[in-house]
């Protein structure tokens, strides 16, 4: 379980930086898109076959608690769509515009995802950022 959590954390932050690198300047190198596609497929596959690792925590209540697993499933769905569209665009089976748009949607959803967890960490004090940050950063959180 610990190895899976560590790999998930690195895939999480690696995907963030891959998306930012791909979007910077409006173009992306095919190698970055292949890496993103592979990382996305691995991460989504781990979630589909191993289940979600994140939990709402005891301080999250009401509608936010009920929506929590669905929000995460939505993030995985957005990641799967973006990785899939990048794959078919790289193979020449779909327009590159679809892949580009999916990355922008994933970036926007990711920003909302990050704001939500930042709110949890700073308002609820539930250690949300420690759960998803690499261990080396824990002393700063």
C-alpha cells in the first residue's frame, strides 16, 4: 500500500508539471505528450483496479463530504479523457485541437481541485496537503 501511495503522489505532481509544461507557449513536444499519456494511463489504471486512495477525512461534513468521492472520480475521468485524446491525436486519429482543449479543461479542473484541498488544509486543518505532498515537504506544511 505504501508503494502505491508513493507512486500515486509522484504521478499526481508529475502530471501537474507535465500539464504546465505542455500548455506553456501553446504547444507541446510529442515526447511530453507521450509521457503524459503513459503517466495518465498508469495512474487511472491504478485507480480503476485498486480503488481511490483519498478519503474525505472526519472534518469534512455535509455536502462536501458526500461530493468528495465523486469529485475525485471526475478528476480521474478528466485525466483519462485528456490522456486518451492526446493518445489518439499523437496517433493521427483525431484533431490536435481536441487534445489541447482537454488539457485546458483538465488544468481548470485541477486548479479547482487544488483550491478545494488548500481550503481543507487551511480552514479545516485536516492535513489534506500532507496526504498528497511528497514526504520531503511535510515539515513545511
